[in-house]
């Protein structure tokens, strides 16, 4: 099953402003929006919410410390049969992509959801 890693909302990042300001990841929020439009995706994906601070251990175990950006879609090579995954990176037997536009492209290609309007 494909694993979709998203950051939990309402995190703090003292490196940005040194305050107690709460944040959310806009890229993860965009993917959340796609999941709310196409609810059938939630049955096909394992959505894993992780904390903001690094290292993000569950993700690092799969794709390495240098690839722990979110959102991040991690799939097995078996999940990609018959699909163009040339835009995915590969590590430890997994394919992964951590750009929101490419995650949506995969959802469109594999599950037939709509494409973002140009």
C-alpha cells in the first residue's frame, strides 16, 4: 500500500520567528484538500501524520534523512507497474516523491482523479 506522509498541523518553528506561533504546511494542506475532494483515495493510501521536528524517523527509515520533506508519497516498485514513475526518486527498494504537484500527478495517473486546472 502506498504511504502518504503529511505534517501534523499546528506546529511551532522557532527557527522562523522565535515565538510560539503555530503553523501548518501549505503543501500538505493542498494534498489534504485533494484527499477531501476524492475521498476514495483515503481507502487506497496509508496516510501517516508526522511531527514537524526532524528527524522524522518513520520517513527516514524508508527514504533516508536527506529525503524527509513533506508531503511525501512512498510506494513500492510493485505499486508502479504500468505507470510512468520516471519523476520518482528511488532508495532502499522504494520509490518516492515529495513535491505536491507530482503526488497529484501520480493520483491522477493511477486513480483517475481530476487534474489541477491550468
